[in-house]
C-alpha cells in the first residue's frame, strides 16, 4: 500500500510532509511526499515561506507516479491558486482519490498562503476530492457560513463541495462528519496541552492511510480522530507523537 502527501515542509517535523510520512509509517503504509513549499517554522513561531514552482511540483508528482501505483493521496499546504490548479489537474490525470486538508494558516501563527486560496480549493480540488478536513475557520472560508455551533456546522457541510469532516477543536470538541449528505457527530475531550502543532496534517494523513488499508470512509475518519487524540494526549516538543 503506497500513498502520497502533497504539502509543504516544516523543518521541525511536526506538520507538513515530514509529519505525514511519520503518520503513514505509524499506521503501516508506505508514504511518498511531494513538496509544494519550504517553510521556516517551529511549533511556536512561523518565520517565512519559500514556494516551489508549479512546474517542479508537476515533475515531482510525475516522477513518483512513474514508479508507484498510488490510489489515495492527501493535499496540505498549497500556497497559491496556481499550485492548487496544477494539483487538481494531476488528481484528475491520474485518477487519484484525494483527502484535502485546506491549510491556510499555520498552528504556529503564520499565513501559509496567498489570497484567494479558498476560491481555488473550491474550484480545483473539492469537486474531485473524496473528503476535506477543515477546522472551523477553514470551513467558514470554504462555505461562507459563520460557524458558532453544531447547527451552523451542519449548514456549512451543506455548502462544502464534497464530503467533509469539520474538526471540533474550536467547537467544544464536536467533530462534524458529512458523508453523502448524512451528518453525524463525534465528541472528543479537549485536552489542555501545547502539543497541538500539526493536528490537521496528521489527521488527513491518517485518513488516507486507513483508506489505503481498505477501511470505508466513515471508519477511516473515526479511527483517525482517535489516532490524533492519542497523539495529542501523549505528545511532546509542542507536537503530536505518531503512534498506533
């Protein structure tokens, strides 16, 4: 089972491609990684971003697909509408099943993208995605719905252009799951900790790994939420511990 992450690089390895690869390995699949941007950051502070050209991202994807049969991928930090468009084209070209983590702002506080990212994600990624995993802020940008409670989250799900998991870190621990128009919730305890860097990256990567291991989408989401919860609970260095 071989999967792919298309995301940025966090040198502290708590988020981005490095974190995704650790999650893939922890769950028992082989992970490949396509770099969309370099960042200078750590779990507590964001410094800068250096994007990779769309042409070179395309070459990276083609080189991996030339050698490996890959079905499931995740996308993370995309940086620009041009990169998002390119990745969307590659998803269609290779018939990939994508879990989209619509990264817009780093946990450590930095803006990881140019403007119009939400519009580009809606146009080029979500119509071809099997799932998107926004936090509340990202879900608001994708849906245009202000989310203050569970009812608002349901309304946002109806507007998002694919199946969705709106994470509950900013909604009293209520994770909102929408699959084929059927909405359900999973409540998780909110843990008082600083070990939160890369939660979204690890979550979407875990879902891809569980899908690749022949779990259905709902089961993959539930297992991944538990995986990230345990990572937060047992984390260190301001980030998660990848284990299962």
